[in-house]
């Protein structure tokens, strides 16, 4: 069984019944990850696995700090001895360091989980930030607006997303540029 299949089964078990909307989002993020295979090559399976696992920290049985990237990454590391790359991607997805600062968890996040290679982090951010809560594809600006409307302007998630917006937009642009180079005919 490959990483993506294992991750699918794990995430489904944690999210499908207790958080069906989160599970729908997760499936959409994983579909976006699979679509990046032409630019990721051998790393597509790892990215797809990370896409399935990126929000498992929301699962009721896993919530510890209330910060889903850290809770999910700790669970993967401590319970499943998951691959370090997967743990780092889950811990740092979608510019998580900014929310970690808002929650006073920056030191814990960065001490426990090093950053992953920018290309993979950008790819996971792209997948997450172009997928709506119901799993449908959204433009990144629509996704950012959806997050702000769901949490309201004063919520720490909205504040961290506002801080993260340049990082998120840069990640989406980098992935879209990479995709464009493979779809353009060579002169």
C-alpha cells in the first residue's frame, strides 16, 4: 500500500463520520494534489498523502492544542511514526506559522517540526487554498474570502490568514506557473 492509500484510509476513518464537510474538503484537496503529478513526478504520492492528512488535527479525538496542523502532525509522528516529510507538510501547511504565532504555539511548532522543502509546501498550500469546504475548486481569492466570512474579521484564524495572504498567493502563483510550463507547447 502506497502512502496516499494509507493516508486516505486514515483520514477517512478520522473525518468521514465526525466531520463530513471536512472530509469533503480533504477529498477535494487530495484530488488537486493528484492533478499536480505532471510537475511533481515521484513526489506526487507524498503530496497526495499529505493532502489527505493535512486537516486530521480537527478530528475530535486528536484535538490537543486546538491548532490542527500541530495536533495532526503530532498524531502522525507519535501514533503512526509517519514519514518525517508527511509530518512536516501537515505541520506547516498553508503558512501555518502565522496562526501558530497567533496561538502562542510558534516555538512548539518550529521546535518539533522543521520546515519542508518549499516546492512541496507550496504545492500543498495551492491544493488547500484552491479547494472550498465542500471539496469544490475555488479561485484562491474566493477561498480566502470564504475563510474570512466563516470566521469573522476579529477571529485569530482571520488575522492569521490576512498575515498569510502574501505567502498563500505566492504559493498559488508558483504552482500555477509550473503547471503552465508543462501545458505550453515547446517552440
